[in-house]
C-alpha cells in the first residue's frame, strides 16, 4: 500500500494542472498558487511515507502492524492535561483503568499532558515483551527516574540497563530463602511487641472490660503497621532499630527518618503535586525550575542523606542483613561498592519496603473486619496448628488482589519498537510513548469484585498459582526483589494479631482508598492515612 501511494504521488506531480476542477472558473492569478499547493501535498505524501519506511522497526516475523492511531481509546477531556487529571482524581483509584480495559480491550491509547502518547497494555504477549524480553528498552520515564534519583540516589529502584542488572544480581543473595529464613525471628519479635502493646491498651480501656473481651477499643491499625514495618526493614535490611514501636508505645517522638518518609509519602496530594507529576513525564527539566515544591525535594534529600549516613554508622552489620550480605559479597569478589551506592540501597529499602508492606497488613485486617466469617475461620485454623494454614495465604492473596499497593507501572519506549499483541499482530510503539501496565486490572482479570479468599484454595497448576499473585509485585527482571520478604512479614504479623484479637469496623466511619505513593486507607473526609478498627481480645 505504501509503495503504491509513493509511486502514484510521484507520477501525478507533472500533471497537477489536470487535478484542478474544470467545472469551476478559477482566476488566472490563483492557478499557479493552486498548482504549488497540490504539488506540496503530493511531495509531503512522498516525504511522509519515505520517513515512515526508514524508521519502521524490523519486522522479520511479518506481523500485521497496528499504529497508535489505529488503537481504540477514550477521548481527552482537557487540551492541556489530556486524561491525566481524570486518572489523578479517580475515586476509588484505578476504577477508570478497569473501565477502560473492559471497554477497549488489551491495548488502547489515551492522551496525556500536552497531547503525549500513552498506551495501556494487558495482553500476555505485549506484557512479556515490555517487562521481560525487552525490559531495558522500556525504562521508567526519565522524569520519574530523576525525581526518585534526587531523593534516593542511584539504587536498584532507579537504575536501568547494565547498572540495574549488576545491582540486582548483588542484592539477590540477600533475598534467597536461606537468607530470609533468618528474618522470620525479627518479624515474630516485632509482632509480639504489637500484641503486648495492644493488650495494654485494652487493659486501660474502660469499654474493654475485664480481660479486654468487652466492647474493645479503637486502634489505628495503619499507624501500628507503619511502625512495625519500618522497624522490620531497619533490622532486617541493615541491622538498625528505628525504635518505631517503642516510641509508639511510649508516645515519644518518631525517628527523624520515619518522620521524613511519612511527610513525603502520606499525602492525598495537591494540585501543585499533580502538575509536577504530570509534567515530569514530558518535560523532566521542570525539576530544575526553582519552586517551593522543588526546594522541598532538595530539603528532603539532604535530610535523608544525613540521616542515612548516621544510621549506617550506628547499624550493626555483623548479622546477615541485606546490606551486610551485599557488602560481604562485594568484598569477597574484590569489586568493592561505593559508599554512595550502599546508602542509596538503604534509602531504597526503606522507601520501597516499609510502606507497601504496612498498607498490605492494614488492608488485610480491614477486609477481615468486614468479613467476620472469614476472620473466625482463619483464627480457628491458626489456633489449631503451629504452621500457617493455606487459608492465611488465601487471605493475603485476596487482599493484594483487591488492594494492590501500586496501581500501575509506567515505562517509556527508548526507541521505535514492535510489541507483539498475539494473533499475528504487533503494535508499532514510537519512541517516547509512555506504556501503562495496570496492575490492578491484571490482578482482577477473570475474577469477581467481591471478597472471596476461598477461590485461592481451588487446586491449580503451580506456575498458574504463582502467576495469580505476581502482578502485585510486577514481573520480569524488574519484579520486586523483596517479594518473599514482604509476604513473610505480612503472613507473620497478620497471624500473630488474629490469634489474639477480633477486628470490627469502627462505627459510622467510612474508609476509602486514596493514592499517594501507594494506595493507602483513610477515613473519608480526612487527609492523612488512618485505619481505625474496633479491636477486642478474641475469645
């Protein structure tokens, strides 16, 4: 088709006068401009198709090529923001992505800020290509990497290409089953600390009655989950106790690093925050513009850097911590590792590790509070056996399905590429196109919206069973390296709390999800993240 248009355009150029209408009188003064205009159109067609041919990606598989313009998708609601503001304001978060995926299928387009090209992909062939086989051709958007890099340094969350592959390989030894086995005692000790603290709270509460088995008391489980998870990542990650649980019990001030991260991540967002986030994708240079927001990022980075240096000096690296194993391996190989990189990995562990895990714990307890039959059955099974029952894993899987901490991944094509879509088709992705991978959509494909942990108890093939939970942690070479660590912590904490306590919703307070850095719970009408539940001693 392209060759035909190309040849026809060339052939018609000498005969442009024949293309003029004969039934309409045209002034002599307009004939030459019209001829020039028609010639321009024909030449433009030639040049456009020549450029199209020259930059088209190789297609040895002879795919039927689909272009961006051929994809279905929703119309932009704003000339400036496209559909980015709609996604930012979406409530509950992720609902629009679910609706669009149902309406437009496994590959659709939508415009972003200033008309930027965005593509959402959910077909297996496309996901395997973008997240696995060609993962380093689709890095995180530059603006996002610069923002994270300014905060955390060049750790495994920010790095790309060969640097990421090297860092990933170095860290992998710290997350093997053997290495993680030693972390279980840390999770148990911290969970016991929360149990003891809550028993004390119930004992002091007049409504709890003798033994704490009365009406119970209201506890912000998100607050306590945050404190526990921060201590867990500190002790297991680099041998340092933030003392978060201790300060929660005693009512003393939090560790400066904990306060800094909470201030950074526990926010429902402002219009200024949205603008910065949206513009970053198309214009990373916005970070260099002096503003209150960019100054705040610099201040946070300086604060984090100073605290991490102090934490590293005071940390006990004798044990088998994540950073300890990393440094031991580098020393054994004679390669060494720069102080800046070690500190970047520490900040990455704290930033990526504690918040995602703590929100998963909070959402699990919330769903169990809403579904007392599931709660009672799981408690009975936990008390019958010292081992973790299959129902506990089913509850965790169901929680991550309904409440994935991260809604979607963003990747940007670094070059022209053909992405397989299946059925002999491939999508031509132009350089600079942002690819959305909606994890919440993938986690829910083929499943009902209602709470149903029993569905995970149906026997399935091993690989399929693992795949069902995978999407909450991404996939491919960039899959969350702390996946097993997070699941181990969630399992230990939920089991310990459920053996001892019953959970129920708190009166008329309506809990809603909101998107900050992860999808957190909060009471409707409030800004900060809280999850008040009614807690009493279990009979």
